[in-house]
C-alpha cells in the first residue's frame, strides 16, 4: 500500500514503479510504458487530481498562516504576509501538479484495483529485457 504512494512521489507508475510516465512537468503519457496501465482511468478522471492539488494548496496555506502568525505575533507585517501568500498560492499548485496526478492515481488504485481492461499493450519493452522488435516476427 505504501509502495504505491512511494512510487507516486517519485513520479513513476504507482502500479509497477515503471517510468518515466511524464513527458514534461505537466504532460502525462496515456499509459504506463512498462505495465501498460491506462493512466487516465475514466473520462474526467483528473478532477480527483485537481482535488488533491487543491487540498495541498490549502494545507500549505494553513501551515504558512499559522507559522507566520506564531513567528511574528503580536505585530505581524500584513503586507509581507499578503505578498508571500500570493506567491505561495501560485507556486504550490504548479510544483504539486504532477504529484497530484500520481498520488491520486495511487489512491484510486488502492480503492479500485486495476482489472485486465485497464491495461493497454506496453509501448516500450521493459528496460531490463533485451530489445526485440515485433516486426522481426512477421
Ligand atoms: Zn506501470
């Protein structure tokens, strides 16, 4: 169970640990290149990831708000608080974006284990195996 989340935190496939599953910071492959698990499991699937990202932003805000007040009370500099809060609310969703997707996928795989229909044919051979082309067989 924890291994799913450990793999997700490394931005690898939560199911098999294969990867990379991102082509850039924000672009996810349609399926894991190693196990073939479809990474968008339903239509509108990433609403759950947006929810995870929103929760991360709210946790970051609460930690920042409480920490700032504890550190500066009784005379908090509100201008500084506003400026850093705006910066934080822009940076956190961007930094957390790929993690929200992999962590939501890890959570979803625990709640709803993958079935045979969730797997596409792998597009790349596993890196440890010797390369063989399917064209050689014909
Ligand atoms: Zn995989």
